[in-house]
C-alpha cells in the first residue's frame, strides 16, 4: 500500500511539473529612466520568469531571471539609445514568445510566429495598433553597431582547449551559452566588440589582457595572441578595479 501511495505521489508531482504555462496577454514594453526599457508579462500559473536579449535574433547573449510568480517585470539597463534589440521571454524552462524593440522607443515588434497566447485581447488591439502606428510615424536614427564577424573554430579562439569544459560548466550560464563551442564563440565576439567599442583593457606583465564591459558586467581575459583564457560575469562590484595590469587602448594582437 505504501509503495502505491508513493508512486501516486510521484505521478502527481510529475504531472504538476509538466503543466503548461502560458502568457495571459502579449508582454508590455515601456521606456524607463536613463534609456532603460521595462518588460512586463503575466502568466496563467506561477513559474519563474526569464528574459534574454541581444543585438541579433540568433545571439541573445544577455539574460536575467527572477523568482516564482504569475507577474514578472524586468528593467533592461545599459542599452544604446536608438538601437534595435531582440528578446525572448518566458519561464526558467520554456520560451513563450519573442520580439524586438528600439531602445528608448515605446513599441515592440513581434519577430516570431504568433501563438494563441500571443494574440492580443480585443480590448488591447486598439492600444497595440496605436503604439505600432506611432512608432512608424516617428523616424528613428539607428546607429550601425560594430561589425562582428562569425567566430573561427573553437580550437583557434580558446587558448587551452583542456580548460574549456570547466570554464563552460562554471560560466556558460552567465551568457546562456548552449554548448562549449557557443560559449567560446561568444567570448571571441566579446573580444572583437571590446576593440571596436574601446572597452576598458588592462595588460599584465605576463602578457595577459583583461577586458571589462561596465554596462553588461562581462569580463574576459585573453592571452597575448588573443586566444581566450576565461569569460564570465563577476559578482563583486569592485572586481575590475582589483585586476592587475596597466590600462591600454590597443591589445597586443592588434599592434603586432
């Protein structure tokens, strides 16, 4: 009898864990202070919230999560005004919808095929139409982001291939990396963006180059030849200030 009760309990837990969680309505997107954007959405049952965003639909390299609930709100900071960003929102386990917005704008454009949960309620159609029409009537000057080429093979970008599995296991989630190769490719793109955007850099006496992005809090260190040593988001606010090395403008792999 006890075994049957235990089995029934496990089946009920599994059924609850597999329940479908859906959006009650399309997400709300609104500008916040200092060029930030706020995303809000409501679920039909409690679950953790998660948002991923970035400059390309296939490269959502920034993410944030919150606790369990039906209503979720995220304020995305450090955005470039007038720049188009892509996003996906949902639960900690499941993507529910995708879209895009212009930083500093007041409307979102759907980039994925609409599902039943994405369809606006009748009372919301007029409001959404007004937002989209308002955005179309206001010309937006969108700066062209630096061109970042496709990453070369991992064996060419990661300095010590033997260390990659450990770094990916510990830090891959910082950038929602799907695999070791994806993690290595993102670190290489960060290196390219650091040079294009003149991010803070330090050169250590052993040739190590350390780079930090104050907006996204991404940190990486590279060998003298530009191959990656590590890539993560430090938790300590003063981590960058404690890093050794002298400030530089051009890394050695560019000046060679």
